[in-house]
C-alpha cells in the first residue's frame, strides 16, 4: 500500500498535470497546418497510466476529451503492454478498435521512467483528408473500407527509428499530403513534450508519490460527480427524438431513445430503442464516441464550470459513475464493416436528450432544446497545378433557453467547441468566397421567459469547379421548448448559382460528393434553440431589445410574448406600451 | 529637470518625483502614496502630484514632465461603461462582432455567459450594413460603396445621439478606399462624434479581431479623451505646466494626443510600468534576464524579460475582458493569487487557495474588518513573517489573533492539522499556483528559468521571492529598492514608442522583384508615418530608433511568430535572414523548425522608439558589512518552510549600505514591503540599494 499523498502535495501534482495537458494541446494547435486543427482546435491531448486511465487532458474540444482511453485499449489488441520500447510512436485511427472516428488520428508515445513503462503521452487530431471515397468527409458509402486509410496500432517510430515506408504510405494516400505531414509533426511534438514533462514530474516527486496522487485525483473527481448524481432522485427518465435520414434513404426518419437510470450516486444511459445501424457512414463508434457523449453530458450538466467555482481535474474519475448501454447492431454500437465516420449529429442528440430527460428533476441545470447538431462541410477542388485543396468548415448553431439566461446565439453547442475560420484568411488562400455570415433572422428563435438562441446563416460561393460533401441533420425535428417555452426552428440548406439567384434548390442536410460549378452558392441555415419558460413572463424590456436588434418582429412580440409596442420617433422606432402589455398578458392568463 | 511618475492602482496611487540638477550636483528622489479615487482617477493623481511637490520643496510649476500609468480605459471595458457606438459594415456581415469566433468560453458548461453577446461593444441595432464589396486577393472593388446608404446610416446614428461610430468593411486591409470614404461621410454628418475605421486602427487580416479592436477603440475613445482633458485641466489648475506622457500596453510611452486617437493602446497601461521597472532594476543588478511577478491583493501579474527585452504577446493572444484587441501588449499573465486570496476546503474536501479574494474590503481576517476567512496574508502573519508593527510601517493596525482563529476554524480544525502546518500549506499551495503560472509564461514558451533572476514586487512580492525561485529553479532573487512602488518608478524609465502595421501575405522563399518592391514600399510608408509622429513629438531624427519585424508562419499554419528584418530594403539577397530569424523563433517556441517548408510573411510591423531621460538612482554609501548589528530592529520567532520556528532578526532596510550582506534567517523590513530570507539564503545589497538574494554556498 502506498502512503496517502497529503492534500497539499496533491494540489501541487494536480496543478502540474493540468499544466502539462494544456501545454500539449497548445503546442499541437499552434504548430499545426490544417485549419480544422489550428483554427477549429479539433484535437485532444493528455497523459494516461499503464491501465489507460486518463490522468489529465487538455481543455480543448469536448468530443476528444475522454476518447483516448478507447484508442489505447484498441492499440493493446495489436501491441501488448510489454511490446513498448522507449522512443516508440504509434499511429492509430481504427473505428472498430477504439477510435472516435477514422479522421481523428491518435499519436501515442510510451512514458518510461527508470527503465519501467509508467504510462502514455497521447493526442488526437482531426485530419483533413485520409483518402476516403470523397474528399474530406463521407456520407453515402458502402462500408468502412471507403473511409480511407485505417491504421490499427502501427509504429511510426520504433525505438526512435522512423518507419519510412509507413510515412510514405500515408503521404501517398491522402489528397493533402503537406497538411497531413505538418499536422502529424505537430502531434508528435506535442506527445514528445508530454513524455518529457511527465518524466520531469516523476523525477521531482518520485514515482510512487505521483502514481498515488493520480489515483487520489481520480477518486476526487469521481466523488465530486457522484455527489451531484446522488442529489437527483432515483428513477428512469426517458426522452425521444429522431434524425432526418441516413443520407441515402431519404425521408426515412431514424428514432433515438434515451433512458437515463439514476440509482444512488451512479447513472446508466441506455440507448435501447434507438435506430438500427444504417447502411451509410452515419453510424457512431461506440467506445470512442457514444461513450464520450454520455460522459460529457453529466460533466456539463452537473459540474458546470461556469456555476462551479472549483476547478475539478479532468481525468478518468469523471467517466466512472456513468455507464453506457447501446445494443450491438444499433446506430450507436454498429457492427463492422459498416462505416461509422459521420457520427457527430447523432451524439449531439444523445446529449440533448439526456438533458431533456432530466430537465423535470434538475430544471435549474437544464436547457431547452439545443440545436444539437452539426454542419460539417467539406469544400474541395483541384488546382490548375493538379494539387487538391480540401477545406473542412464547421458551422455553428445555437442553444436553447436556460433557467436564468437566454440561449446563446450562433455558438458551438454541446460536444463541439471549435473556432470558425476568418473569412478573410479563407478568401486569401482558397477559391471560395463568403457571401453572407450573419445571425439567422428569417425565423424567430423559440419564445420563452428565456428565449432560445438564434442560429446562423452562412453562404459560401465557389469561384472554381469543385466538390462538396455536407454532414448535417435536423431539418425535420425542431429543438423543443420546456416549461412553457416554444419550440425553436429547424435548419435548412439552399443551393443556387449567383447568375440565377432566384433558382434556389432546397437540399437535404446530408449529401456526398456533389460536383459544384463556379458561382454555386451553398447557404446553410442552422436550427435555432427552443424557449425556456412561459414567454408571457419575459421582461418586456428584453422583448423590446430583441425587436430593436432585429432578432424578432413586432408581430412576434405581440403574438408570442404579449408585448404591445408603440411607434416612436427616437431613431429606434419602438417603445413598450406597459399598460397595454399588462392588459394583454392578463387577458391571456398563464397557460 | 524634474520628472514625476504617477501609477494608479486599485487601492493606492503611487507617485515618484525625481529631480536632477547640473552635473555633479545632488539628485533628489521622493516617493509618496495617496488613496486612489476610482470615480475620477485624475483627482488622486493631482493630489499626489501636489503633495509630492510639497514634500520635495518645489512648486508644481517647476515639474518638467509627468508620466502617467492609468487603468481608466481598462476599467471602462471591465465595467462596460464606455460609449454608445454605431457601426457601418459590409452588407451580409452585420453580425461578425456578435458571432466572434463562434467558440464558447467554457467546454463543460451549459449555463455559461457569452460576453460579446450579453455585453456587446456595439449593439446589433447600431450595426448597419451598407452595400459595398472588396475582393481578395488583390483588393479590387467588386461592388462600389453606396454612399447614400452610408449617409442615411450616419443620419440615423446622429438622430440616436450616438457618441462614436466605427467603419469596418471586409478585406479593408487590402484596400481602405471604402472605409475612408465612409468615414468622411460620417464625420460630415456627425461632426462631434468619435469616428474611426478598422484599417486605420489595426491594418491586418482577420475580420473579427480587426473589427473588435476598432470597436474597442471607439468604445473607450470618447471617455478616455474626456479623462485626458480633465487630467490636463486639473494639473493646469494646480499650477503644473509640465508635458504629460501616457504609458501604453506595449511598454512605451505616448503623447496625450496619440493616446486619445488610439486609446486601445492603453489597456495595459497600468501593469506595464511594473514590468519596465523590473527590467530597469535588472539592469542595475547586472542581469538581462528577469522574471517579474507583481503580487497585489487579489492578483499577481507575471512577465518575462529576456536579454533586456520585454516579451510582447503573440497578437493571437491579446485580449481584454474576453475580447480580442490586436495591439502590441507586453506579455503579462494575470492570475488570481495575491495576499487577499482565500484559503478554504471545497465540498469534496480539497484544500484550495484563491482565486476568490477578500480584496481590500473586508480584507484578510487580521484587518478585523469583518473578513473571517483565512487569507495568504493571514498565513504570513501566523508564521511570523509579517509583523503587525511593520505592516505598512505600522500605518495599518492588524490583529494576529484573528489570523490564527480564521486558520484554526476553517483549515486546521477540519483537516486535523496544527495552525502552523495549515498556514504553511496555504503558502505552499499559493506559491505553487504562482509557480505554475510562471512556468506557463516561461518554460512553456521555451524559456529556461535557470538563467533568470526572479523579481517579486508589489508589497507582498519579496515575501514569496525565495520560495518561487526554488519552485521554478530560478538563478536567484532580486528585491528591488522600493518593492511597493516599482510600477511608478518604471514610468520614469520608459522610451517613447509607436507601432505601425501592414498586412502583406507573401511567401518569402518565392517572392520576386515586384513583390519585394511592394513590401519595401509598404515598409517605407510605415516609416513615414512613424517619422511624422516623432517629428510632432519634437524628437530629433538622430534620436529615433526603428525596428522592422515581419510576422511569419510556415505557409499553411495559422499562427505567426515575429522575425527580425534587416535594416536596408528586403530583396532576394537578404531574405534568408528573415527566414532564419523565423526558424529560430519557431525552434524556441515549439522546439521544432522545418527547414524544408515555405515561410509566409503575414504582417509587417515597424516599431519606432526614442529614448527619453532615464531615472537615475543615487549610489548608496559603501558598507561592506555582514549582518550589520545597527540595522537590527529586534529578534522574533519566524516559522520557515521546514516548519521550525527560529529566532529571526528584523533588519531595517534603510540602514543597510552598499556591499552589506545579510544572512538568513532574517526579515528585512521597509515601509511598503518585507523581504524574507530563509535559513541558508543571503542577501547582498547592491550599489543603489536593490538586493540580490541567493542560496549560500
């Protein structure tokens, strides 16, 4: 038995681990080349022990946080624990061996201290193109072999020696070898930094004390989450929704059912009742994605970093109280060789339905329906030189209203938290030009005491011929309102050519490998969030603000909020008629 | 020559006066503290200046120059008390300021705030799109500016009574024709408004950051101008006829006129003085490498000086109140750790210190002003490291029994520790938090602290110096002559400094004659702007210094690093020098450089400086003694980090002479600070009275 580490040293080691993970993430995104990593920060990095427990993780995109242990377990099927040597560097992305999805490539390096394997330094990053059936992203493909290069626990370096054949194979099998090269170099630099810093930490505090401290830190994080779960009454809580389609069988909705079983200080998320696996790439790798979504939901709901003062270490402890069940062969736990690359929209909805299921028992922590989707656009083309250009763009959406505040507009919600690309940077480097990027004001966000967030509209125009794949959802099932709030709005996608702006084609949320012509404009309108609470209770001054700011119309203010506005000549145009508003609201009464 | 430095802090306004006479004659330095006047900082400033004149025995009219570090602009942003701003922007892009980079500030949160949406610098109702379109990559006009729409927008803003208006068009960094035209129209329609456009505030690529910087400038513009005028007026009324200069975020000083035009350059005006003071003290102590940590009541500001140069933050990281501001700023990291940081046990039983702070009110438990939670200061008191009679020279009465009770009740009791061990734990945790923050600003950026001296200042700095130096493995510790007023001293040792930028986006390895010509012409234009400014400041050409920088990245990367440019024009023959400089920077920051990759210059930057007179400290008389008896006040027990209480002498700092050596354990006390010397350490008094503290043997 190792002696318990005193609480002061524990804080010291915990702080050091946190700093290491942050530095690893920092090096990775600053050094990388592709915009999906450097701007969007679609990456994760951290340290792990020999049993693949997460010791610390960078505070980057939530989708990556919690996924790396799955990769490590997957790699262990190829490389046994005694198969590691100092100076090894493994590359891995197999969706049926723990990967989050195949474009999220992991780089893993072992950490040796005094000749003994102590753990791993690892990171994941989303690569722009791994040679899949269509450039950048895929939807309607037959199986996982169309996902591109699948690397299952391969050594890029073996005891410090570079595996040149593997490197060559990788560069020969992507459409953008220079981006993939630069990004892999950044990942390796980040992992090396983690190895070095972990070894320094072991040297400073001693191996036993550090290992013992990591155990206590995991226990601490676990106990913090369990405390919060225990406050929720035991019971089974259920919520349901549906996805538009699988990207091939149009109009065929895919059901999602989430049952949250709260028992004491533990919780199970059961996805039984959700759709069977689908024949396209619209499936979710269980370990690397379905699990991670459920971990995220409870951490964000119950240990919200905005309302909790204390920093709670990000480690394995936050995963332990949450058990995830999804039947084998379902969309959330598919069976190989079905493809499972386009998985984000589905897991966003898992998180949102967990929130919906629990809202009645934890209203002060919940939200109304979030957009809970993704617009992932792969723009590409071939330059006159013969080189490919591939650009992955993540378009934001909006959140639902909240117990004490409106849902944020135009923001990355739930499992994602990337940054957009500056339009000017794109314009200088790609044959694409943005024609519109604004708050969506063609529909009102869900009305409520606290309204839903307004979505986004973004229109990109091709300047040269190209290709496009779009991964999205939620054109059919609108974000819900809660506690008397109204529902939000569904998304839509329009395509037209600037030469014929009136000939607008409405497109489904998912399509793959579409050929585009110069002047083609792809306009994405994201869903808007649902409202929280009775709109008649909304402060009339806020309703007026929304009218003046153009988020809602005067008519909407009257119809949904019962707020009567009078015209006034002050440069702004409207003011609240308090008496008429009161009378109107009283007349309608509370629903 | 009589020069005065005034630094306004949250609690106190610090004033330093320096009087130099003809060569060979005595020099006089006077320091003073007056309470700050947050409702109007200029009140405290003028009071301090007038009083220090009395102390120095001079008339206010004799002061030649006043140097001022101010938090006026920063507070305006934090408290959101700026102007009502209008914006004219490109049709189709009304909400760039509302969407920002669409990343939310918290990963694991559903209830988070989005400051740029909940407290916008420009409300959506006041962001009006007009028809115009400039196209990349060459800046050609695709759709001409609709001047009627601009005029209508300006008239509407006038009717709404707005104080300030910005013009921000997409791709204006390639061609500012439309922005300038729109600005003229707005100025004609609103002659009293504060008007600026994005390309003239910061002419760089990336629309959100450029618009945000411009919006920030306009948001703080009208009231900063009012403050500056008020300050000048009050000083005049008090009989001060001196020239007034203002500290900027980049560590240079600027004229009042320039500060009014570009107030966005003032957002770190407050903490910058301390870093400059740190560099200056380092020079005195014979070290070019200093890590400074300014420890106040609620926060600590950390910065690194390498080879005698201030480190400037990467422009991708410069933000204020979560809003990006693309102006050069000294790389200063603020963390929530200071004397007032509260120690507590969280619901999961973890031992925490800060970032919650007792501030100045109620303050630490020992103040007896109603604060019953233990703070870092209380731990120092309990351990005998801060004596009640020395606390601000005895000006502030404190009660050690209250410190003890707070620690016993909240920490020692529940954890089953002795009060002493609990107090040591508080210090260990806070020191560790600070050390991690220092590492983030040094080791994480490729800096090896073993070659650096650690300088702790602010009243509490010298109490933490040796512990921090040990944690980060710094070479030694410097305790400056006046730790409590280092920032004000720094104001008197600052150069005039202006920076000008221009976007280029040029792959250096592939550039041809024409591209180099255009780049050189752009740099000449920046130089002309700088010369005009320095001319207006009355700086003779011989005293002007220029540094040319190209902010570069590997083609395809998204983050730039600074590379030095050769003095003469850039061409095929010397472009490798720039590329090499970029490689070196990349190697230092990331530990890797790729010799086979193409280097792209993104932004040209010209830094123009002019030296002004420097504060000179008088030499101390030579002592050369060891543990001088006549400087000892008394001996009392102090607990050091090993938990042992030792009889520890207190030395009066003002009785120490040059070359004197004090060996630990010892406390060296002065009015505004206490320097802690643990056993095994010794302090050496340097020529001007600064001290170098190092491990013996």
